[in-house]
C-alpha cells in the first residue's frame, strides 16, 4: 500500500466525518420550527429528517460537481487535470483537501459548542480555500471559473451566500403576512392545529432539499481527492459508492440531532407559531431546491435563519430577538475566513512534516480538537428532553449555550 493510498483513506474518512457533522449541525434548518411548535416530537422529527436527507442525496449531483470544479483550480484550460497536483500520487492535492476538511470540521464543532447556527458549507469552502492559498497561492483558487461572474467561488458560493437569506426572508415574511390576513377571525386553536399538519409536509420538503444540497458537498470533496490520485478522471460525474457513503453519513448525523442549534433556531430568534413555521419552512425549501438545480452551493443555515426571521417580521406584533440574530450574522461573516485560517495552518503543519507523517499529524490534531469540544459540551447537556424549554429560563446563545445531548 502506497503513501498516497493511506492519505487518500484519511481524506475519505475525514470527509465522511465532515458530512456527519454537517448532518447534526444542520438538522435545525429543517426541523427546529416543527419541534418548537410541537408539530413533531423531537425524536420523530430528527428520524424523519435523516431519512429524507438520505433520499435527497441521490436526487441531483449539480452541487457535488460545483465543489469538485469550482474551488481548487485542478484543471488545465483543456479540461485535463493539472500534472502538478496529480503527480506523485496526488499527494499535494490530497494534503490540501485534508487540511481544508479539518478547517471545516473544527469550525462546525466550535459553532455547535456555542449553539450558533453557522454555515457548514462556508466552513468547508473556507477550509479548502485557505489550504489552497497556502499550498498553491492565490491563483490556486478558482475564483471566477471560466471568467464568468456566475462561476467559480464568487458566482457559486459568495453571491448565493449574500442573496439566499434575503430572498428566503422576504418570501417567508410575505407568506406569513398573507397567512395571518387569510385566517383573521378564525379561532387560533383551529389555525394552529391545521398549520401543524402543514409543517410536517413543509419540514419534510426542507429535509429533502437539504440532502440535495449539503450531502453533495462532501461527494464533491471525495471526488476531488480521487481525481488527485488518478482513481477517477470524470469531472462531470460522481462515483456511486461516494454517493452512497455520503448519503449515509449525513443521514446518521441528522438522526442524532444537533439539539443545541435546534434550540437556538427554534426558540432563540422568534417565539414561533405554527403558521409562521409553515411559511418559514416553505420559503426555505423553495430557495434550496431552486439553488440545488442551478448548482449553487448555498448555505441551508443562512436560508433557514433568513426564513425564520422573515416569519417574525411578517407576523403583526411578533417579537424578534435581534441580538441573537446579530450574533448569528457575526458568525456568518467570520465563518469562511476563520475556517480558511485553520485550513491554511493545517496545510503548513502537514507540509512541514511532509508526506504520510504530515497527513497523520493533521488527522490527529482534528481528533484531539473533536474530543475536547465533545467533553466540554457534556458539562450541561441539551437533548430532546429539554430542547423546548423556555428560552429565558435555560442556558441560551446570549450566554454560552448548554452542552449537547447524545450528539446535541
């Protein structure tokens, strides 16, 4: 077994680890509002979301191809892989991908520990961009793709990050306002019960949409690593075993549930009612599905948060906790550069040690960071048993949120 093969195995394991953290980090995007309004019991919600994420992962490959082709500049102008990245078993590109994945996972775990619904997607892209700049220079990042402003990192990552939460928020605000206009004069118990049933359908659609977008990002990363070693040469398709493994990893992570982030989104932003929940989930699903079809690797967290804020704005008299929202937005702004710094540092460590030893060192640093943050989270667990506790009466994101439950 060659060094490159062992490094490739570490990359695949780490990539699936990122996919797993993506699952429990983003469960809240689909199910936080349904859990908050009691439309679904917490454990039922995460089980349903995990199943639909699994199915959604097989519905499209556009986002996976964006990740393979739109971040690291791996191709020559004629479409063939660059020899400088694939020579010697592709170790140069493998170390870049491994370092980038570590950057993404560390940021995911840190924001989970703090209960902040930040973007797993931007953590991944930030890590890859930082490692690519460290290893290849600024020209190693595919900023504009083929020269189009709607291609590469700028068009496929940065622009959707700015536009998607605004669009989702506007749709949710208008939808919420229209709902309350239509049901004026109808007893609340009737409207709440009806919209709780509607929430089950809309939350399910968000989970399906999440699978079509987020599961594929890891598929793209693993395919990038396979291209580096010469085990895959088709930049227009994804190996079937990669699809299956990534779908299973994100589904398992989703099922375990990111309870502290579910709590922040479900209880921390708006005291949400079933009509608002259905409007927010429907807006999120529409934006995510449309973006997946176009290959935009957007943040489902940004979309879901924008939708929930929009539902608060759209309901007359609703209270929106803008201070909590401000902390989330601050985390959004630093996600990509923070993950990029971690990715770059990991690349320098791997390059300093060199070869297989460098890859193992990076991997062990990731394991140490993950174990520390998990143990830190156990001090004050949050799980399905207390995720719906009153916001003011329990640890919240304005303090340092409580720790996790089984995988909270």
